[in-house]
C-alpha cells in the first residue's frame, strides 16, 4: 500500500503528496467541524447558553459562555486553517476536558441519562486524544503552519 497520494490535477509540478499531510488536513477539518458550529450556536443563543451553564453550577456563567465562544470559534478556526495548530489543539483539549467534567458528569447523572452522559463524556475524551495527537505531530504541510 502506498503512503502517498498523487496530486496531479492542473499542476505542472505534479508530485506525490504524503498521505500523512492529507490525513492531517482531513482530521483538522473534522475536528474543527465539532467546535466552530458550536461556537456560532453559543454566540447566537448567548442567553440560553448562560442559563445552561448556570444550571450545571459552573462559576461565572457569563464569563464562561464568552470564553467558550472565543475558544470554540478562535481555536476552531485556527485549527481549520492550520494556524498555530499546536497551541489551538492544546487550548481546545483543555477546554474539552474541563467541559466534559461539568456537562457530561455521567457519575452524577440520573439512571435514564447515565448512558448518554457516559457516551458523550467518552466521546469528548477521545476528542481530547485526537487534539493531543495534533499538538504532538502538527497540522501537516497543507496548513498555514506547514509543519
């Protein structure tokens, strides 16, 4: 199995593009897809998200909502573009880990909600793992960082 993808369409300098760079781009796009729409939803429904944050007992809910918007949109867009990717990935990993303990506390969920909360918590832990891999290995050459 080849570890490169040929990118020849419309290029005179056609050559092999390493699959790792393509996979890194696709990975960044898919992870950014989790954060950017969530940030826009929080922005357009600010009072609702403040109420939700209040309901889980997070301190300073208005500040927390603003931070969530800035992190999800700012770091999400940076991740999408491959700009300061390692920093953006670490910020999103920490944010996701903290949010998981507040919003997907399966250990405190009522019986009927425990399975869904567990699934969401575990999904977030997996996302943190993917973000840490991006932080470790970089965004690939198909990025602003080009690393």
